[in-house]
């Protein structure tokens, strides 16, 4: 109020500057990340463009088996980097023990794709003999 009073006293009501109104930005809400695990194997999920997907699967790297990306249309669902290793929720990190591989993905464009992950030993040339994981993903 003091500034307004000084401005009026110095130059009248016309001397007060009024700031331009801030532009209004309309942003679409972003959906919460979708978290799935081994219990969701063979199921289907629906996502929106821009939504994130995290797939957490049991892993034990000391056996040589690692989850590897199989089939996926990355125009629909894009993989976000390498999988991260997390402690087993049942008991934390144990040397040589089980943990979790967490893969992250982002919904890129509308469509449907099947996400396939295969547990395999990278040096073995034969068909993977470990577990497989699949999830049908529809992006709207």
C-alpha cells in the first residue's frame, strides 16, 4: 500500500504500472506409473500416451540368467534404458541370492503390442530355456 500511495503522490493514478496477466497454460494430466510383476504374466493392460510402465521380475544374476527384451513394438511402447537391480522385497540383498530386475517403459503412441521378456544366459546360443514373461499393452 505504501508503494501505491507513493506512486499516486508522485504522478497521480496514471503513474501506477500494472503487470500483464500471466499466460494461462493448459496441460493434460499425466497418468500414474503402472507397476506390474510376475503375477501379471500373460495379462493385458491399458495405458495412455506418456504413461510409464515398470515391470519387476525375480532375478538371480549369480546363475548367469538375465532378463532380456524379446518382442516389442517400440513405436507403441519404448524401453527406457537398461533394467535396474533392486533388493528382493522379502529379504534384501544377499550375495548370490535372488533380487529383482526392474524394467521401465514409456507409452509412445496409440496401438497394441506384446511385451516379451526372456530369462536367458547371454552366452548360450540355443533357444532360451529360462522363464518367459509376456504382457499385452494397449496404448490409447
